[in-house]
C-alpha cells in the first residue's frame, strides 16, 4: 500500500505544521527527534555531510520513532543539496515523499523540480526514471506505485534571494508545487544584510512573501528559531514552520552547562543565534 503523506494533506487543508530542522547526519539522532512530537523534521543534505545511503538510514530511523501518544512520527522532509533531477530521483527511490529543493529562482526551475518527481505517462510530462523494485514501491510489492506515486509526493521549493521573491506568483502558479519555503539566511545576504535575518528590511520581505504565497493558494514555510518571530510568521499564514535547529539546541545546551560549572554562581550567557 502506498503510504499516505499526512504532511501534504495537512498543508492542503490549511493546517499549520510545526517542525524541527535537523543537520546532524545520524539515524540515532533522527529517531530521537522524530519521537519528540513535532509534525515534521527537515533532514538536510545541503549543508551537511549526509549522502544518499546515510539518508536511507535516517528515513528508516524516522519512521521507526515512537512519538507521544496519539501522534504520528515526525514526517521526514528531505532537502537535497541541489534542485537536480538525478539527486531527486535517488531520494524519491529510497522512500522520501516530501522534498525541499533549494535555490529555486523562477517558474522554469520550479517546473523542472516537479518534472523530476513525475514519471512520464500519457498526457503527463515527467522525467523521473523508472525503477520497479525501489524501497519507495516496497521493493516492487506496491503494484500501482508508478500510477499513484505523485498523489503522495509533496514538492516544496525554496526562495532565498530578492530575485526569487519577485517571482513568487509565477513559481506558485506551477502545477505540482505544494509549498514555497522562504530561506531567511540566504535572503538576508541577498538583501544586503548577511547574517542578520532579523533586520527590519528582511523581516518585512519575509512578511510580504508569506502573504503573497498564501494568496496564491500555496503553503508558505520558513525556519525561525526565535519563538516570538515564529509565532508572528504563523499568525501571518505560514503553514510549515521549523522552530528549532538540532545543532543549535545541542550547542547552546552544552555551552550553557559548561559555563555554569566554569563560573559557579554566574548567569549563563545568552544563547548564540543560528539558522540556515
């Protein structure tokens, strides 16, 4: 049976999905995170040493997680290192159902992303290569996988430059695009404020982008580890929001504990920021 993509269903129904961004390339950590109670977890390969075989183990670990009672394990969203058809094919074949494709600048690149996730068939363009015994098809046991795969695939594209923001409506109009993610770190650099995603000009551009994406009928997404700002984005209509970053949480916890014991009686320093 083809697994249901509950994350895609939630976005289609307008329900917000709270996620965590994971950059630690370890199945052990993936399972730990997936059982915490988040709706989704971003498994990154763009800014990590993760490769396809390791991602397979991370997907298996995520699916095996034991979440809080009444919840599903966090849905795995895989970010390939680039919007490239061979990478897309390989991650889909190992069972990824939702992809976040970085640095999509225009409708043409968004369309290429969708085509790479679709099998060619009568009247439907697509360039995904056929592989009948892949893990995604339960090693060939899911007889209707090729015919129905697109139903449960979720394609998210990342806009991260001023030029891409200008193209939001055109990108959103591409059939098969389920959501548009705003990359705050690269966007801050593109707008002239590198490393300062909280600058008023960057925040204003993000707010405007969220409204425009939602107005197009597509799901807006963002990574925002500042809780107050994350809640603002949700109130504006962002639907898939990552509110924590595993490496930052681990670093801050370790640094704070070490500081308390190095300097007994002194308050811990404020956590260092972080973001992708």
